[in-house]
């Protein structure tokens, strides 16, 4: 049962082959001006030294927790393992190769309280694998509803915070775009996602990331429409055209 019902943030970080970047992700959390958090890192049976990078930090900062899965299960089940262990009112998502700016949690929690938001997201910039180059600002809409999200790529996972006091318990769906499916599920219930007009996250573009395979990504977006959201073929096609155009405009330059 949660004891710090007002402020505690549980940060969900699935990690697979993340040894190269997980240290920077952790450091960005430790640098937060909002200090009432727990970081739940789920090692998804990584074949590299991900766990070995994290383990020395556990004694230095008890707010960091490491959960080790016995078999490789994919990001959805890794995120679910963190959710099952989370004690916070607020759930924040941070992928292992991304990083936050220092005032991310402080500003976003204040923004959510001001708007009574159940789900919020922020602007961000992309960086290269080495983390040195900074891309253009990726802007976000002020609000987004379920029908709008079907046609939009606006919500980046590592910018999202969810208030469980408003949404209740939620679970990940074991699918390719488990994060997108979760946002859709929450908005479908009538919640509105609020976009904070502030640059607060760095999204690392990793060359071999599966999310960079546009053909495969497109196929899974279509399957999300038809198999999970149960959209008719004509409406799914209409949404997909808009989704693709939004994605093109978003990623047309670094």
C-alpha cells in the first residue's frame, strides 16, 4: 500500500542490452529537482552487462531498484513487472537509452496538478548515439483525445507521466507498441492527455533500434488499429494516412 500518496513517483525503465546507456538514464533521474521518486529498472535477461552497471548503484542510492527477469520477455512484460512493484501515485516512463532534463518531474507534476491531468507528456529533442548532438525541438499539442491519438505520433514514451489516483490500476498489453496501446486504452476511457510545452527529455536515436524500421513499424500500427482497437478497415486506413503524415513531419529532419 502506498504511504507517500501525494508526491512519490515510480519510474518504469525496461532494460535490454542497455549497458552502454543505462548509466546516463539513471544519472538524469538522480539529477531531478524533484527527489521523491523510486526508479524500477527491469533487466530483461540482457546478454550484456546491464545488471552489472546498475548493481553498484543500488547501495549508493536506495531509491533505485533492480528487477531481474528469468527469461527475455520483451518491453511490455518488463514494464509490467515494474508496474507490479511500483508504490507511487505517479507512474513515469523512461526508456533505458533516453534521459530527462533536471526539472522534468518538478515541472510536469506541477503542470498535472494545475490541469487535473490523468496523463501528460512533454516536448523533447533527439540526440545521437553518443549523446553529443541535439536535434530540433519536437513540439506537442496542448491536448490530445482518443480519436486524435489514433492519427498522431505526438506522445513519446519517455515523456509520459500518469496519475494512478485518477486512472486506477492499468496494465501493459503484450504487443509491439505496448506503450501506444496503453495511451489509447486510457484515452478511450475518456481521459485527455495534456501536452506540456516545455523541452524536458532527450530521445536517443540508436541506429539498430527496431523502432527505426519504418516498414515493420507501419505494419504493427496497422495491426494495432485492426486487432486491438477493432477499427473498421476504412477508418483504420484514414487514421493510418494521418499517422504516417504526422510521423513524416515529425522525423523528416534530425
